[in-house]
C-alpha cells in the first residue's frame, strides 16, 4: 500500500458498485471474470448478491473481508438491571 493511501471500509453496496464499475471498464462480466480468473457465473452471483465474495475475488481486487460488530442496545444483564431500578 502506498503511504498516501489509507485503509477505508466499504459497505456492501459500495463494493458492488465498484465491482460493477470494473465490469463496465472491461466491457462485460465475462471479460472481467476471465481477467480475474473466476467463473462468469460466480461473478454474476456476487453482483446479484446471491453469493458473498470469496478470498480469491477480494484479493484480486486488493480487498479483504472484515467483520464488524456494533452494539445496538445494552446486554440482557444490563436490561434486567434497568428493570430492577425504582
């Protein structure tokens, strides 16, 4: 990675939009699939959100998958403590 590039997380929608841009630049899904050494059917499945991108595809695009966990509310224990408060 270049010094002036920083790691930026993409939403799934952003990833799919960038992947579609690559398809458009190559001229077809078949051409991009051939260039990335993946099957055209698999590429189409990823673009249609029927399949998740696997490591080989992500690596060929200079990406890696990262899982995030976001707290949406308190834990069950915290909720019980809130119920017990007067």
